C-alpha cells in the first residue's frame, strides 16, 4: 500500500476524485468485483489508485473476506 502523488485520480470508472491510496490490482480485484466496481482501464494497470470513499469500500470487503477465511480454517489454522 503506497502513498499517492497529488493530482492522481481514482481508478474506478466514473470516479474523478483524487486518489489517496494505491493498491496492487491482484490483491483487490476480487473485492472490486464483490463491490461491483469497475476500473477505467485495468488491463494496463498493476496498481489501482483509490479515492477515500472507494478505498473504504475495498477495505471493508477485504476485511470481511479475512473473516470468512478464519471461519473456514478455524483459529488454529
Ligand atoms: Zn473513487
């Protein structure tokens, strides 16, 4: 997770807000799907830039996914 230069806009299609975080596409692509978010031109990108609101959405999804994995494998896995 990295800091983002000023003037970089969010990578989500239809969003023109300023990005505050950059994440690897690999890590969050599933969360983007779950949240129904699409990227502007994801084929070119390995990193995704997210505005504050979209970052929160993705983070929430990543967290719920971690919970599910914990349930699946139990506390000793
Ligand atoms: Zn956004």
